[in-house]
C-alpha cells in the first residue's frame, strides 16, 4: 500500500509527465509528417528513381513516358515504441516506456518519469543498499541488477546496480513496512552510539588505572 508521501510524489510526477507528453505528441506529429514524405521516397526508390508522367502525342493519344528525377537519400526513420505489447508507463500512462528498465527490472516507466523520481527509480550499489535498506547481501544478490562500467577505472569489475523501488519493497517486506524500517534504523544508530560510548569509557578507565600521580 502506498503512503501519502509516495502518492503525492506520484501525482507530482504525473503532472510533469503529462506536460512532457503533450510536447512529445507535437514532436511525434512532426515526425509522422516526415515519415509520410519518407514513404513517398521509398516508393520512388522502388521504381529505380523513375516516375511516369502521361502526355498526349501529336495525334491526341494518351501515352506514358518515364523521366528521371533526383532522389534524396532517406534518413527519416519512423519512431519506435519502446514499450512492448502496448504496455504503458505506470506513472503517466505514456506508451514510450524505458526498454532497459522493462527488460532488466520488469518495471514499466518512461524515461521522463524515471528521471523525475530518483528516490523511486534511481540505481544504487549493493553496499549502499545494505546500509540504507538494511537488507542482507544474500537477499540483494538474487535481485535483478544492471551492469555498468566502474567510473573509477573501466578495467575494474563492472558495477551491479539495483533499483531503489525494488530494494525498498524488499526492505518493507522484511521489516513489516516503512515504520518498521525506520524503527530498525534508529535502533541500530542508538546501538552504535552506545557501543562507541562504552568503548570510550573503557579506554578512559584503562588509562586511569595506568596513571600514577607524580
């Protein structure tokens, strides 16, 4: 079940995505017009660069002749739907879903919505996931991931990046919801503080025992 915060974020992203969708629709109409023009050029190329025109001879009879006309190289490509089987973005309903996210994570989201909500669709390493969502490495190891080159050195082993949405879902499942996760985070912070404090007290007591008055 979505929290009020998540619902508000989704609604905000939906409004942004709809505005972007209107802009993309206008651009798509322009591309479709170019596609129609490209289709005419395809037909012309199929005729070997020739077109037929009718004319009347001196006797008034209708005949056909061919003439060569210059043909431009075809560079116009029809737009491709990234989504498969007509599936649409889970946020805005746009059909142009991100193909990588669909294939790797099974998540239907378009690129604008993905970019506008890094907290939901951002990627993170296993180490960061363990620290933030308190998941065990074994749990993360069997989750879907996206491989990318290591930014420090391309010769290093490729990084495995996991989707925050799926990591959060696993964490809520383990800790019984958002409140359970937050309580566990606070409990571990308190324990680290108490352990550090106890260590400092032990060091102080040890030094005190070793100290002898001048």
